[in-house]
């Protein structure tokens, strides 16, 4: 088949174009654009649960993951009309972003060489009020080529301690590998609090946890002051910030995937941040299902948690 051949694939009742299907996106594994397209089509059902109705920032790699990349926030004019759009205010104006509400859109983004979709923490109907809170936990080392299992143990421990503290506050927490270096701990919210409130609460939680484990954890923004401790990053909890979508492929060797986990898996010392890939994740879903199924039922108000946190600090 010619590398420049274009065809259309039936996805969710729509004909979605697939151009240059043989283009290698991950050359060392022979993973092509057609494989990326097929992956997102295969995981659409669980993935859309967490992506639907949220503005998407597209991380695009026209020449494969080792080539030049760019983040595309505004939706290009050539996107088909059936891709949903959302105008979002920004300083000095606004922009129109794609909203990934269905399987055809997921596949269409893959055809645009969007290896990784990043999503807002709020929904289109209430952009100023997040219904998710995220803690970003990366190992203290700066190793971008991979994370040693021993170093990742600090990340696992921090995630488990964070889960326990959030549980004390009456909040439900879930966890996923980022497919890069660390873990994301996510808390579903009822969407009644604004970003400033959510971000301030996240910082207070991080400060409380760091005070409990000052030898391992820190909220110090400056790297030269962390002294080898893991940084509890709450910076994503702000308007227009994004987090990698659950089940998204990452632009790293072997096409690792941001993978929702059970907490029992985080207890496993053998866990790594890139254990599942584009090749293996569909089988994991088929065997085990989605660990976050029913997450919407765990949404909570932040107000009781704020009161409990204040009581802990008193």
C-alpha cells in the first residue's frame, strides 16, 4: 500500500478519513498511523467516559513521535462540521477548541497525528468550575529516558499516602500511570467550586501531606530547594490547564499509554509508569475492564472536605 494512500473507515456511523496509513509514528515498533487510529477506535468506549464534553488540546506529531511536535488548541478550519466545538474565553479574546464527544472524533484526531489528547478539568457547560482535581506525581530524579523501579517506589508511596489523606477528608481518589514518568491521582468533584477554590484546596492538601512526610515529599516549587524529595504538583488545577486523558497514547518509546489502575496495583513494587502500551492496553481492557468504571458516582462537594482539612490543621 502506498504510504500516501487515503481511505475512509467506518467509525460510529461516520466515514472517517485515514490518510498515509503506513506512516510510522513509532518506528522502532513499526507502529503506524493506521495502528494509532485503530487503537483509539478500540478504546473509545471507556475513554470517552473521561474525555467527553471537555475542550481538548491536541499534541500533534506529523512526522512521528521522534519528530517535531506542537500543541494545537484552536480547532483548524478544515475539521469536519461533525466535530464538536467550544468557544473558550482567554486573556484578550477567545478561541474555539475541539470537544471529543464520540468515537469518530477520537479517530479523526488520530488521523491528524494527534498522538496525545490533553483535556480540561472542567466541562463545556461550566468552564470555570472543575469537576476534577488532579495531583501530578513525578519521581524526584529528572530522568526523561525512563524511571527506575526503585525511584518510582517513591511515587507509588506518595500516591498511596495521598489516597489515605483524601479518604480522611471524605473524598474518593483514583490513580493512573501517565505513560511518561509518574502517576496522576484524580478526585471527582461535584463541579460547584471554582478553580481558585479547588486549586487552593489542592495546595493545602499537598502542604498537609508534605508536613507528614518531610523526608520524602515537598511542595517547594524551586527544584534546587527540593533536596531530592518528590514534588506534590497541584499546578494543573487552574483555568485552561489540561491533563493527559485517561487511555491516551504518549509520545515516548514503544507508545506507552496513560492507564487507569486499581489501588492494589499501586501496591505492587513491580509497577512502572509505562507498563501498558498501544499494543497491550486493549487486551488489558478486555481481561479486566475499566478500573474507573462508575467514577461519576463518586463525585463529592469540596466544602465538607475543606472543613475536615481545617480541623486537621488546628
